[in-house]
């Protein structure tokens, strides 16, 4: 049997050493005076905006970074843990467009965000968080994060992800979280959100992202430090070289976070891919994307950190065969590789350009099926069922046997995908999976029930959002 060959320990040691050489020799640019001051105050070599990190300095930071942590939800029953055998799933996020079932792409709206959040709340998957599903284009850009987080906190009672695109976003998000979790001291008691920080590849951090690390760390809120390198454009075309460079970027951000607050949670992440030299766009459905993901997973494990990588990623602009082929291959690679935090698991199309409500549910079906294969069936005297086999005997019938009638409901069933005979399918109008997903979207939205929230808390959240300029 041929097994998948992964990066060896020797391979990871070489990548690690190359990253150390880059950190100490080439350095990382931080375009943030506050961040540079933190590095200087801790004895790091800083030349203008460039920071140099030695091996002992890196090892000291890695020693305080936790291997896992829990995140509180508004409903404690929906608390999640990142690290170890646990993992959480995230929908596609950061999209500015919504893709209709007929392939028409349009700007996302606040109403679209409302519908997507309700799909999160009604999902049968309990390890799913809410946040950033699409940027509503019908509200002022500098207030979109307030509108989104308000909906995440009121239309769901799940773990939320905050938007860190600007320093203001970080402060606004913490203000809203403080109302839910008992003020600043309540927030600092333990994580109550997750956020994504993006290095500006190659080898630098923009001011907003560097300062976002400081704001989150000081509030004891965990972060995913994740780059998106494009091989041939913002990173070398060699996968090992790109991994070494990206590793240096992520580790530099981790060091800053641990300087600001030793022990704050940091998830090691990347969703990198090649650039197509003909179309000049990022290409996700490639073996290089999967190898970059495997390298990310292996390096996170090498450092003892929780890991984030991509989920159901695709270059297709429709929830078609290509979309499901790309997405299934990349998601299964992440899941079976041990990723703790899998973003873009539901709904993403066109290389992060858009989100589809129908694909959200198709991805959900794929994820449910894949997750159901994680645990092998128990082999025991009971499950071997020898008395049943002996009772039925050669040429017998299990269909009407009491064991089947008692236990058949334990078998996996999809939420809405076809299992009908050809004749039955014909009689229903020959619906394809996209049509079935569309019908199920409407059913899920109709079935949505607003989760319990104290009227005073909701009023205070709404009042604060209005004070920040949001028209709600």
C-alpha cells in the first residue's frame, strides 16, 4: 500500500533553521512605532522599522505560547476549544460579494449577512463559529465591523470572530464584547472571541495588524496569525522556500504577542497558494496549495502550537463539480492533517471573491460526512452481532430482522442530498444538488429561532453600536 509522504522531522528542522536565518539576518519590518518600542524595550535589535529576532528570543516566546485554549460563547453550551484533538470550523469570511445560484455575482448586503448568520445558528454542527461571513457593501465601510459583530452577538449565541482590519475595529469589537462578558475584567478573564492577524507578505507587518496584535494580547484575546503567500508573486515558487519565509513571518508576530502578554493564545496559520502566471490570480485547487497546507500543519505541530489552515477552498465561481472537488480535497487534507481551526469551510467561491448560501449548505453536507469518518466503529462482542448473523443464517433476510429495525437509525443520513430511486427523483422534477441546497436554505432560514438574549443586553449592544455611528 502506498502512503502519503509528509514532511520529515529533518525537513522541518531545515525549514526551521532557514527561518531562524531570516529572522536574525534579514529581519521583519513592523510599520508601527508602538510595536517597535515594545521590541526595543525587550532588548531586540531594531534598525529603523526592521526587527531582528534571535533564536533564544524566539524560544523564550514559544515557551509561553499555549498549545490550546478555550473560547467562551454568549451561551456557555457553545464554548469551543482550540488545540489537542479539538477543532473548530469557520464559514467563508472576508468576501465582499454574494454569488447567486445562476452565477450572477453582486455586492453583499447587511441582509445577506443576516441570512448567513442564521445559517450558522441553525447548523447541526456545534463546533462552528460566526463572524466575517461577508462584508456588507450597503453600510459605510468603516462601520461594517460594528454591524457584523452586532448581528453575530444577537442572532447567534455561538463563539464570534472579530474583524481586525483596522485599529478602530479592534477597539470597537472589545467594547461590544465587554457588554456581553462583564466589562474589561470579564473579557480578560479568558478568551471570548477569536481574530485573524495577517502579515503583509513578504516579511512585514502593516501598522494596523501589528497594533492589532498588541490590542488583542493585552486584552487576553487569542489570535490566528495567518499569511497568504502567493508563490511566484509574494513568495518564492519553491514550496520549501515559501514555507521558510512564511514561517518567519508568523513566528515574528507570535513573538510580539508574547512580549505584550506572555501566555496569550496564538494559532499558527496559513492559506497560501500559487499564482497562475496566465490569469495572474491566486489558484487554490492545486497540489501546491495542499503541500503548503501540510507544511503549515507540520510546522505548527513542530512548535507545539494550534494550527489554522484553509477549508473548502475553490477557484470555481459556481457551486459545481469543480467547487466540490477542490473543496473536498483541501478540507479533507486539513481535517485529516490535524488542523485545529479550519476557516473557509462553508460557502467560499472564486478564490475568496464571493460566498454562496447554497454552497454553504453543500459544504456543510460534505463536512458532516467527512467528520463522521474520524472515529472508527467500535469493535466489540456487541457490535460484531454474532447471534444476529447466526439467527439469520446463510441466505437469510436482515431487512425485517429486529436488529435492523432497532438500529438502522444509527446509520448516517445526509441532511438533504438525494438518496431516492431514479423513478422517485424523476417524479420530483429531477432536482440537482444546487436546487436542493437552495430549497434547504429557505427552510433553514424559516426554522431559525432567535437565541435567548436578555432584552437589556440587546438594548445596550444596539445603543453602543449607534453611538459608534452604525444605523441600527
